[in-house]
C-alpha cells in the first residue's frame, strides 16, 4: 500500500513538472520571437538613422560647395518637325 501511494505521488509530481516545463518552453519561444522582432526593428531603425545622417551630410556638402536648391523646372517641348537633321 505504501509503495503504491509513493508511486502515485511520484507520478503526479512528474506530470506536474512536465506540464511546468512545457509552459516554460512555450513562454521562452514566445520571448525569443519577440527578441528577434525587436532586433530586426532595431536594425531597421539604425539603417534609417544612418541614411538620414548621410542625407544631411550630403545636403551640407552641397551647400558648402555653393550649389543652390532647385526650384521650379521648366522644360522645352520641341517637336521632331522643327529640328534640323544633318544628312
């Protein structure tokens, strides 16, 4: 009788431990996915900051060289019949 009670108690403890281990593994997997998404977002933000800094540096260098910002652009439309062709 004592042996069977001991077996039942140890089996119950084993089942409870397996269930807890399953919960821990599930939560760990969820956290790993979250960490992976945060790392990807962090890398994307670092890239965006780097691009933004490069554009700012480019604009500063353009201004240092004395170039002006482009305003309105007007295009001339010329038809093919009004152009002289050399033979």
